[in-house]
């Protein structure tokens, strides 16, 4: 199967945080550059610039006396006149706290985009992951999706990372991969039919989507589904099922309004009992996601953007009959593959 090479949230490894500690490695080439214990303020060149699919991963700690800090993706490092800032990410700790995002162009700030969800705490460590997408930045903090910020300055102009304010940084990692050079997986998914057809440029698969696994499902198999949630979504669904009946072995159904992630099976012409328990609802409108389904002997394990999300014990026992992948609902589908 041809890979569409969509970007990854956790390019280093997709870890299912279970007692067995299975680690799912995607069959994609990655490279990594790390800066350790930089002195703040830090201003450093981003060698090779930024491209879609790249991640900037920052580990650090917020000091007890912090009032604010900022991470800036800059167009140069000039102080006078001040270099443009394509993406200004600025946690502020006064009162209940907020995160201000903005763009500085020709020494003038644009409109502020303010997020009142505050994942940072004084005296606490953090992990910031900034994913570079073709039309936006997607920010995750401590493995949880935080915000999206649409590009106001083109990616090609960004060549400098600046970190300022009251913050201690342990590591800065630039994790990149070749978008064009992705190798097809050893097992593929053959597209059977889509109602809308693929986009002319091949960047998107039509939804509803139906694909056939090239080989039958078995313990050890992995299915990866990459896409973007629509801007105004109600819900979407991913089904794994056999080709010779109406049964659905695994029904994954995130419902955006109530932030409920329903799991179920449709067996013998009826739905079973819904499973809804979840620590964090992993989806937000407009966000890029990579959902990994790992099949073992007793259950499916699901990770979203590198974070283990749920397990679902097999109700449909004849795993070797499961050969169909379906995706429906409010998503733009970018890639489906298995190995």
C-alpha cells in the first residue's frame, strides 16, 4: 500500500502504557536532535527549518516563583528591529492562569488567542510537544491535546527557537521524518470503496471509507488510522468487522459534544453493552490524530497520538475472520494501514 506520509504526534514511539509495555514502532524513518540544559533565555537556530511532520519536544520545570514564560518560533534572531515571531506560546500564571498565543509581524502583535485550560503548575515538570502541520501548529502538554494555532506566517520563514521567562528547560528535541520517503508497511489495507472518492491530489481518503486488510487479523497485528477531526464535529466511528456477516468486532465511536468515547460490538443482530470509561477524552475539533489499534490474544489496545487510551476485551472471538476496516462520520481521513 502507498503511504500518504501524514505527520505523527509521537514519532519516536507509540507506547501502550500497559503492564506488558508493548512498544509500537511505526515503519517510518525518524531523526532526532537534542539540546540539553540550555541557559534561559535561549535563542537557537533551527537547522534545516521546519517542515510538516516535525515535532518540537520540550521537557522542563516551572519554578515556584514563575509569573510567565514563552516559547517563540521566530523568523531570525534580530533584536532591533525585533524579528517576526510566527508562533508565540505564552503561559501566564497570575490569578487562575491562561495561555496566550499570538504572532508578531513587523514589530506589531496580532490578535491574541487565549486558552484558559492551564496544564502547567508552579514547581511541576512538563512536556510540551509542538507538532508542525501544513496549515497549523498543534500543541500537546503532558500527553494531552491543548490547542491549535493556524499559521499566520509561512513555515519557510521560521528558522529560530526562542525560550524566555521564568522556566527551567531540561531538553529540547527536534524530531523529524521524511514525509515523501515513507516505506509501505509489510501488510497493507486495500481500499474497497468510498462514497466520495479520494481527493484529486491524493491527500485525503473519502469518508465513509471501507478497506480490506491484505491478511487476516491475528494477535500482534497493528492498524494505524491517521486523520483530522472536522471543525464542527458531532461524532465519528471506526469499525473492525468480518467480511461474511453484519457483525462488528470493534466499534470505536468518539462523540464530541459530550466527550464520550463509546466502544461496543454488534453481534447476532444486536448491540452489546457500551463501554465508556476513559481517563481523558483524546479528541478536539480540527485536531490531527493518529489512532493505533493493537490486537493481542485477549483484547484490543488503542493509543491516540502516542498515548495509551483504552483496552477492549474481545467479544468476537474468531479474530482471523476480521478483515474489514470502516471509517465513518466527521473526519478527514489521511491514511489507513496495517502491519
